[in-house]
C-alpha cells in the first residue's frame, strides 16, 4: 500500500485537488499544517515523517525511525516536531536539521496512537492501546 498526501484548494463552492504527493510507502496516519500555511508534516506507517512544502508540492525533510508513525504535531513554537507510533516512544525532533532531540517512554505495553499539546507547549497528552 502506498500512502499519498493530497493538497486541496477549498473555496466557498468548490474543492479542487491541487497535488498528490506520493513519497510514502505505507499508510499515512496523520498530517498537520504549520501556522504559516506553507508547510505540512505527514506521519506514515512506513517509518517516515515527511515535511512538505505545500505551496510548491515538494519534500523538504524526511525523518526516519524504526516505528510505524501514528501521530505527528508541531510544538507551538514550531521549532520541533513531536512523533509517536508503534514503538511506544514519544520523540521530539529538531525542525531545522531533522534530528531527534529527546525520546520518552510513552507506554510500557502498547502503541501510542495520538498526541495533543497545549498552546503554550507546557503539557502534552498521549493516548494509545493501554
């Protein structure tokens, strides 16, 4: 199964698909758009998170990990990405160079499937199988 990220233009009366970005090799579980509306990040079961330029429809950065990513989100200051998935870890990534900054145990027994963060970035919540 190949995962696609589709970029849509929405107006009052129409919705038009502008691009289909096809670099994932597995199901895409989550997408978040950056506050500038020029970039988005997608999380896939193929072990990659891709940061996209959604104005020019190109890949900017790719993060790899030996997990099936289930969720990705931008930290409120947008300097970091936070991911989680089947590996039961919650990982902070540097948006500038795509390198992992820190890794936390999100669960002892099951996948971590969802994340949410407060607007100030002082707390986050995670949910999963356990």
